């Protein structure tokens, strides 16, 4: 299954889901084994370190630092990794409302991380695409 590529279909059918909880982005040294017990929802290797996205409680439990707290929204349509303009349309709309967004594309879905104070507002804005 390769996923949807039609922009109109993607925007009208994305069915965003606001996940409970708070999420943070942390950076660690990839050689530091003190954090091997963590269960991040995402990790990404950068030259400066290993980025972890995890529940805030996990980071707090092991005293990992972070600079902001986010809500996670999953766009539940199976979007193709080759879809053009989907995230651009979404991030443009959120930028018009001064909402920062960190988007992550996985195999089946796109996931948005927005400031926790703007999660519900973001959901309303995303639902406008299907109206």
C-alpha cells in the first residue's frame, strides 16, 4: 500500500487525532547508555546528538532537559511519502494563526507536534479542511 497522493483527498479526509499527554524533544549523546530504558515514540540521529521525542513524564523521570512541551496530533489518513503539498498546506494554515508546528512523516501517517496550549485550536483549524 503506497498511500494517498491526491492533495484534495488528503486535506478533506485527514481525520486528525489529538493524543492525550504531553511530548518533548530531547537531545542526548548516542553513546550515553543511561537512557537505554526510555521508550521514545521517535528518535533521529543528527551530527550534534540523538534526538528523542517522548512523553514528558519519561523525560522528567530521568531529568532530561527540554525547551518546550507539545501536543501530538496524528493525521489518520494513510498519506504517501511522495504526496506533494499536504504538509505545506497544513503548516501554512497554522502559520497564519501563529502556531508553530514540528511535523514528522512516518510510513503511514503524518504527525504534528504543536504547543500544548494550542492543541485544541489546531484541531479546529485542521477540521476546517474537511468542511
